[in-house]
């Protein structure tokens, strides 16, 4: 017979797993938004844009921090002469994160 402690432990583990899944889905969606934005700034073709965005989505599984990802994107933009776009990255990350979190929460409620 499960004790109250065991039941609470399972409930906390289930909650943690659900929160991690939502966080992962939010990061994937955020990186997809950022990938689309970056592709437009870099003038990539549709095929190149899909590949570029896929790479950013796959970066979610890497140990790359948000700051490291932003630095990498900033370097890429500056290297291609898009200094003004590079300055927009912090705001882009904030907007994309908020938009992604809202969309994932709405999807989760609908399911």
C-alpha cells in the first residue's frame, strides 16, 4: 500500500516532468521563431531558411545557453553586415520567448 509520502513524491515527479516538457516545447517554438526572423535578415532561400531554422531548433537539445546562442547569432549578423539587426536580438529573444510560452500554454489547455 502506497503511503502518503509515496503518492506526493509521484505527484511531484509527474509535475516536474510536465513542466520540463512544456519548457522544452517553449524553447523549440522560440528557436523556430528566431530562426524564421534570422533567415529573413540573412536573406536565405526557402530551403536554406528551413535548414537554418532546423539547426536552431536542434540547438535546444545542446548545452548551449541562451546567452551563447544570442552571441552566436549576433556574430553571424555582424559578420554579414547587419549590425542594426544584431542590436535587436535581446528584444527578439524576449518577444519570441513570451509568444512561444503563450502558444504552448494555449496548446496544453486545448489538449
